[in-house]
């Protein structure tokens, strides 16, 4: 893992952190205008989870100097982490905007898109975390 990989994760983590922070404005608006609890909850989840995801990418990026993987493993790790981050942006960002949940691969199209985002979070996590554990183990 090289400096470019570290910068890439920190860069994308910062973008996701910004998006998560910006989700706080509609969350505040929903709370202050007594929106239905489902809407408030959806914005709260998007806000909190995207902030956490951005911080996670920045933290992993900062620690990449301690992760030893081959070129293929490193590419899979970076790709899976980015899939998790941007899958969360889509899977958690669309529901409060559109009223869908994205929990099943059904229509309308925006629900299916949210589902794909949520699927990327799950699949990317199952790929990234074992790789990260493997790459960070003691030698």
C-alpha cells in the first residue's frame, strides 16, 4: 500500500464526511418542522452513518502504511471500501429524499437504486474487512 492509496481513501472519506455533514441540514429541518418520525429517522441515519463512514475511510487511509497486501489485494481493499462508502451515500441518501427504503430489489426504479447502494455496503464490507484484517496482522 502506498501514499497514493492513503491519499485516495482520505480524499474520498472527506467527500463522504462532507455529504454526511450536509445531511444534518435536512435532518434539522425535518425535526424543527415536526416531519413524520420515519422521515426524521431516515435523515438521522443518513447523517450519522455517512459521517461515520467518512471518518472510517480517513482512519483506514491514515493507517494504510501498516497494511501489507499485494497489488491485487490492495486494489480489492480500496475498491471494496469505496463501494461501501458510495453505496452508503446512495443507499442511505435516497430514502429520505424519495420516501423509498431500498431494502428489497423491487420497483420503483429509485427503490431498486437504493437497494443496489445498500447491497454494495453489505458486499463491500464482507470483502474489505477480512482483507484489512489480513493485511494488518502481525508478521
